[in-house]
């Protein structure tokens, strides 16, 4: 007979357990907490927690614990459970009422057995074999179905061998034990259902994020990999900073919610690129829009070459009436020289159009001279300069392939990202996502964009993402306008960014000293890119 004091104590335990279950986010630890709590409040020596399989046809072992035998399997024990599932139907499709746990699940009712060896209604042959192997004596059983808010069974909580607290004697599970276990099973089912619903919502949310990144990827396959690699590198560096216990960042820590928040920010850091025109994102050459306009320049030069040949042939015909062979030869020689000059100018423009190297002032002026020196007759019969003002503007880009206007268009994606993310009703544990995602183009010296924030105005997470974004861009091998850099070159540039106020110096030190850059390289870069990085070469 349970004392009033013992019942009150166990009720207090039940309340405390319910509160703890509602806070647990990890489903494995949640399930283990449920079984341990059930054993505690019923003084059970052992127990098993089953979950209904996804197809609803069987019970799957999740956790097994027996104190006296020191058995702990499943859950956080690290020991997998290799027992087969318990079918809820036999081979003929009839309910499998011979197994206690299956019966409880099928009929949605608790089964309380005083002694398994004398129970005629259930098959305990497996239990007897277990006892014979271990020397154990399975006696009292309590199988409680766990039902969700819709009354569907999601699992079974089975307890074995209730013990008297003072003597350790195995006894039957009392009415109070059963009531407490049923109450706990009800709370546990709600906690599991809530956790599953939260997991499903998180999966749905991440799927929407994947859709956004897929849309960006479909627009431009050059940025799809970027949207996956930056979050990965962000988390690598964040974990290194979290493990660091020295220097200015020693106090930085993350829990699971912090990690998830940063992960989501990383996945969404470029979502604004859905607004960026694809011909700007994919601009591989200076004259590329929907196609590479260098072909138009080629065509015009071909027209000019033919004009030169036609003019030379006409001059020869006029000179032939004068029987001046020398003048005819000179006309043709001049034609070939003019054509050679056109060919040289075309070759120069083709090299310039690639945009791989920085242009000198003399090269910039040569582009302007070519554009103005040659004229051609367009389809309307009008004399036009070889290069339009827009083409000259593009071909005189000093470095890269983007004009100032196009660069502003590219940079606007971060403004769009911030606007998009600030429109969402973020829950408390994700409220910093817009700040983390929106700060990866800021600089420590306040010269970044879009807000011109300084280091002190930014979170550590945003500064981490800034380093990840830059390093990924330097080493990426899928850009249309460049090859991915080797590690030594990329790290040399990163060091200059550190000393120049571009990136956080303390984060860079961890990035280098903890080998984060190298772990990332082995996972994402080609072998030829992974060379030796010597910090002495930076000074």
C-alpha cells in the first residue's frame, strides 16, 4: 500500500518531469527521459520504450534499460538495438494480441500483469528465454500505450518488475503506479508529438529555403554551390570559435538553438539574389549580356575588312587603265596593312573582353581610340563608330567584368536579402537571422555595405559569415570569369583583408590557427588548390 507521502512525492516528480519534457528539443534525449522518468516514479527495475513505425505496422525498439542487469541499449547509450520490430498483425492479418506491448498498442489500453510466468493470455516465451540466458526473473509487467492529441497510438511504454523502495522485493504494479504511468505516458505523447511537429515545421521551413536556393541555382549555376558552401564554412568557423578558450573571443559560446539560428542565416544569406538579373550574375566577359557582344564587334570588323578589300579592288581597276602596276601593288599592300591593323585591334579587344587581368591606362586609352578610329556603315546606311559608348564603358572596366552600375546591381542583393528577411515573423530563437545574414558584406572599418557598420556594431556571427563569404568566393572553382585560387594565394589575400580593416582579425587568427581553412579545403576544393600555406610569406 502506497503511503500518502510517497504518492505526493511521486506526483511532484510527475509534475517536474512534465515540465522537463516540454523543454527538451532532442528527440533521442526526450525518449530516454520518458523511460527513465517512468521507471523512477513506479520503482521499476527495467523498461522498454517502443515507437510505432512510420507505416503503422509494427513497434520499433527505441530504448531498453534494466538496472539490476546493467543493461542500457538505444538512446544515448551508444549501443544499438538489433532486436526485430514487434508486428502488430500476424501473417494472416489478424491483430497480434499474443505480445503485451502489441496488445496495448492495438487496443489502446494499459496491460498490468502481476506475474508473466503464470499469465495465460500472452506469449512470454521470449521473456523466458531471456531470463534463462541472464539469470533474471521477469515478473510484473506494465504496458502503457502513448496516445497523441488525436487518440492515435504513437508508442508503448513497457515497465518490468516494480520493487518495494525499502526492501527491493519485486511486486505487482499498483493502481497508483498504473495511474502515474498513464499520466506520464499522456504527457510524453504530447511532448513527442510537439517535438515531431516542431521538427516537421523546421523541415518544411528548410525546404522553403532550399526552394529559394534552388531558384537561385536555376537562374545561375555559378551561385548554387556558393549558397551551400558558405553555410558549411560558416558553421566550421563558428564551431572553432565556440571551442576556443583563449584570446578576445574566449567568451563566445553557442548552444543548439544558436547553431540552428546561424545555420538558417547561412542558408538565407544570399536569398536576395532571386531579384538580381541573371545576365549580371552570370556576366563572364565584359561585353556579355544575354550573349557575348564581342561577336557583334567581330562582325563589324569583318565588314570593315571587306570594305578595305572592296576599296583596294576598285583602286586597282582605276589604276589598271593607267597601266600603273606599281600603284596597283601599293594599293593592295595598303589594304593588307589596314586589314592586319584591324585584326590586331580585334585580337586586343578579345583579350580585353575576358576581364581576367587589371588594365593599364594605356590599354584603356587604346580601347577608346579603336572605338573612335574605325567607322562602319550600319544596316540603315549610316556611318557609326566601331564601338558604342556602352561597349567602350564595358571594355574599359579596369578589373573584372562588371561596370559600376552592374556592381551596384549585384550589391543590391544584400539590400533585398535584408528587406526579405525583415518581413518574416521570426520566432524568438531565430530573431537574429536578418542581422547575421545581412551583415556579410560589411567591413570592420565601416566601409562595407549596405549599412557601413563597424566591427563593434556587428555580431560575432555576422563577422564569421563575412569571412566565410569572402574565402568561398576566392577559392570557388565554378565562377565564369576566373579559376579558384590556391590556398596560399587565397590566405594571403585574407591576411591583407585582416590588416586592412576588411575582416575581423581575431576571427581570422582562429580561422588560420585552428586549421578551419584546411578542413574546408579538403572537403570542397580540388587537390591542385590545396598547397602549403606559409604565414611568413604574408609579411
